[in-house]
C-alpha cells in the first residue's frame, strides 16, 4: 500500500474493453438472430457469451492483481465504491419500471378495461362481459370469446392464502430464506472485519447455500404454476407481471449467488480478503442486500396484495 | 504514467486515456451526425413538393425513425460524453477519468451498437419504421422483424451510457484537486454531474421498456396488449418517464458549455453562479414529474392533464433564471464575437424561442390542436439544434485550440456560423406555420396548402447540411495546418484547462494542482 492520494493509478493500455464490447455485441447479435428464427443464432450467442465470460474473468483477475500488488490506492478504492453504489441504483431503476407497470395495470388499465370508470366506453364496445379482478384469471380476450380460465378459483393462484395457511405457503418460506441470508452475509462481513477467516468462510458458505435453496424453491413454484395452475407468461397480464418481476428477481439472485460463490472460492482457495481490504466481497454483499430488498417489495405487492 | 500515446491503431483500440477516448467519442458522434443528417435530407427531399416523389412511404417512415434514433443516441449524447471525457478531468484537476478501462469500454460499445442498428436498413422488412419513440403496438404487433435488433442495440447503448455516467460521477465526486470544492466547480462539471444522475436514473427504465417489448413480441406476454389485460398507453408512460429526462440529458451539458463561453467573451464573471447550480438541479428534478405532457391527447383523467400541465410550466422558472443570468453576464460586458460566442448567443436566443413554443405546447387544451403537427417538430428542433448542436459546435470552436494546439480560421468559423444560423431558421421556423395550419408530422405527403413553407424548409435543410460539411473541413484543416495557438488561447478565460499547454499534454495533472 505505497500509493498515496497524490498518485491515482491509471492503468496502461488494455485489450479488455474492446474485447468486452465485441463479446457483448456477439451475444446480443446472436440472441436477436436466435429470436428471429435464424438457425445460426444460438451459435453466435454462445460464442459471444464465451468471449464475454473470458474477458470478465481476465478483467477481474487484473483488478485483483493490481490490488494485491498495491497499485490501488485509497482514492481508487473510493472510485470502486462509488461505481458499485450507483450501479446498484441503476438496477433499482430497472426494477422500478416493472413495478411501475404492475401498479399502472392494477390501478388504471384494468379498471378502465372493466368499465369501472364512467367516462370510458372501452368495456361496453370492445370487451363486453369483462370484469376487472386481481389476480386476473379471465383476460378481456377470453371474456369476449367466452373462454373459461385455466385456473379455476381464487384459491388456486400464488397470492396470499390467509394467515392460517401461511406456513404451507412457499413464498413465505422463500422470504424467510432470503431474509436470513441477508443476516448471514452480514455475519460474514463482521467476521472478516474481525479477521476470523473460518467464521467468514462458514457464514459466506451458508449464504450461498441459502441462495441456491431459494432458487430451487423458486423453480418448484414456477413448475407448479405452469403445470398445475396453467399460469404462464402467455396467460395475460397477471402471468406477465408475476413471471417478469419474480423472474428478473430470480435472475438477479442467480447473479448474486454466483458473485458470493466466487468470493467464497477466493477466500477458501486463495485466502483473499483482509480485515481492512475486502471491497470485492463487500460489493457482492451490497448486491445481495439489494436483491433482498427487492424481494421484500415483491413479496408485499406481488404476493401479499397479489 | 510518463509515457506518451502508443503507435498506430492500437492506441485507439486499447487506450485508457481520457483525451483519446474523448476524441473518439467526438469523431464518432460527428460521423453519426452526418449519417443522421443524410436521413434528414432524404426526408426533406421527399417533402420538397407535395405528392410522392423519391421514396415510398414505408422507407420514409424508416428515415424519420432512424434520423431520430441516430441523432439522439448516436450524435448528441456521445458528443456530450466526449466533451465530458476531454474537459471534466482537466477542469477539476484530475489525472484521468476515475475508471479508465471502463471508460474505453463505454465508448467501444457504441460503434457495435450503431453498426447493428444501421444494418437493419438492409434487412428483410426494412429498418424500424415506428418513429424514434417506438410506440406500441406499432413497435410490437406491427413491427418489422428488425425490431429485435433495434431492441438489443438500445440495450447495449444503454449499458454504455450507464457506465459512462457512473464514471463521470465517480470522477467528479472522487477526483477533484485539493481545494476544488463543489461550489468552485465550473458549471460544465456541475451540469454533467446532474446529467449523469439523470442517465443512471432513466437509462435502466428505457432498458426495461424495450425488454417488455421483446417479451411481448417473442414470448407472448401482455404488457402492451389490451386483449391480455395490458395497455398500449402503459408503453407511453414508461417510455416518457425515460424520454423526458432524456431531453434534459441532451440540454443540461449545453447549459454548462455556454456558461463557460459567455463569460470569456463578455470579459465578466458568470452572473449568478449559485443560482445556475440550483436552477440546473431544479430542472433535473422537475424532469421526472412532467412526462405525461407528451401524452395529453391519449386519454388521461383530468387530474392528470392538470398536474402535468402545471408541473411542466414550472420548468420555465429555473430555465428563465438561466436565460436571465446569461443575459446579465453579457450586460455591460466588453463583448467580442468570436465563433464560439456567436454560437452561444444564438443558443440563448433560439433556445428561448424553443422554450416558448414548449410553453405553448404545455397548455393541455392548446396541445390538443398542436399535437402531432409540425409545430411540435419545430419546437423540439428549436431546442435541439440551436440547443444541443450549437452548444457542441461552440464547445468545439472554444476548446479545439486547447485540444489540437492550433487555431481555427475565424473567417471560416464565422462563415460556418452564419450558414448554419440561416439554414436552421429557414428550415425550422416555417414549420411553426405549417404546424399551426394543421400539417401532421411523419407523413410523406401533404396538402397543397402547405407546399410553399415545405419547399422553403427543404432549401434551408440543404443549406444547413452544407454548413456542416464546411464544419468538417474547418476542423480537419485546423488540426492539420492551423496556426499555433497560445496556451491561454483566449484573452482571459477562466478554468484549470487554460493553465496547461496547448495542445494539452497526453497526461495532465498527474500531480493535482492546488486550487485557491
């Protein structure tokens, strides 16, 4: 740690950024071809993903190496702190768009479609017979065509089943798991600050396990929704908002679990992180707390008031 | 740190230097400006006379769409990021941007994104044809297959913007020289700090809305489909929640630029520095609560119409503070009219005209008449062309001597200014008239009664386009053979960037300067 405030570490030329751009481009270019039905799409997508993963591996290795060799002064570390903080804020805004869509549909769009607002004639002329309800089982299209809902009653959806059935309700247990994992990752943080390597490894390992259990439970819930309830992405706005909100959250849990797993491996295999120098882990733990907070929001608006 | 630039193409591909990256951003944005300009000229050529002459209507729609997308995301935004890259570290006495490799990554995403977006012109079914605002269901149910490429291009250019914004925030908050307190920062730095916050707040929302489109198109969700319980109007709400802050992203850095230039050529300090900072922050805050003024005619509850109308009118207050301050800075100043100053004065006057037509559009009942007419086109071109484009041009003339170490020809610069100034007004002023008379936007044909003003607009457009070719020539000939510039360049400019030699050395402020 010889660097002081006066000399900010500016890295030499680097091949990482251009390759990262190329990998990112190939990935989305392949994905677009794939979605448009081009048979070469999946290959391009895969190649791009590999390039991108390879670049990220090298990029993080480079940053870790620079830190270990003392190139990263306190000022550069503050840049990383700002960077991670505002990255998480951008993620918050991404979720805000989907939460906003849910609120708009429930408070504006559905009441209009259901004819609950006097000045709108939409219901009478376009969707006769449609009643707004939530969870929405019969879409306007189904109402007009006289189709029955695949899901039969309000007891057969994923929403809050009442206090009596709380303990046999999967989302409740997922909430318990995720909230506990936020506590365990905090214990891990406290442990590394007190230089307790074994405790750090254990608490972090427990956190990763809780993350994996959460994801398995989520997969079970999706399976249940698709096969037993007939609730899919295609079954109208309820399925849309349900799967998109919980799905993007699940994707973030996956990424967060992976990040924490990498931190765990770094600690167990390489002995990385010191009591006063562990921002790599801390950033991952911030990310973990963030997915936890998003889940609390989801639990309240998607499940409890769902 | 003591080394110079690498040789050959590797310098540009692998660089971590904020000046190299700034130059690449600026050249890239200029290329996109010309490309978007060509699209605009196709539109104006078709509209030269009533009737269908040159292109078929679908291609016309592709041109309006691509013109908007390329100008907003390819020309204006990258140009401001390029200026931030060049100037922010020098203005605050930092050795470079806070995260130099990520900086280069932010840039290099853009050529890939725009190559992908432009390639849609050659795809089956053609390029996106639903307007740059890509309203559902035009952009979902009725979109050409290339919409998938458009969506992913938006995704990656959004990632580029977010990373750029994070970098700028970290640089400004973390890398100021000792003594450079927040309220001593040049206004360009302040406006960019606030712009960066706007970017981080709304680019993810844009990513969210194109993701919803992607899901609706390819995975059968119902976000924007009333048959499934969704709502196409939902698209407009989410889009404009991004879109309105986005227009301030394209104008706040411009405020910073003219706030640097006008004091220099008035030979007076900027009037009301603190009020400028607060006004910028107020505009940024208000930008989040006015989005539905783009949607007055869509069918909103009366309370919504009223709220968004009054909130929009509030923006005139901080904007008025700014215009007042620029005018007060010039008042009783010792004015000279070098090219950057000409562009800046034109900015103040013409942007104010665009602001007033914005105030007209903000009146909800009146907007029912103006909506989707050429009056709207006139309005936003008056704020974007003399606003964003003129300020960027002014910035290039103002700082090019510092970047290249060479002075442009004042005669050529002034010629460029007058051609651009006349071309711009001849193009866009008549659109107020044709719009008020009822000419709808985005239509390749029009009634005979609009013929005169459209012909004049088209002539102005080609004049304006020609002026930009002259600009390209001026910049290149300055870099190649301009006469040597002094270190200070101007008579008594304020700011740390003028304390370093011209051209600015490859690395500046490796040891931070002391700011009194």
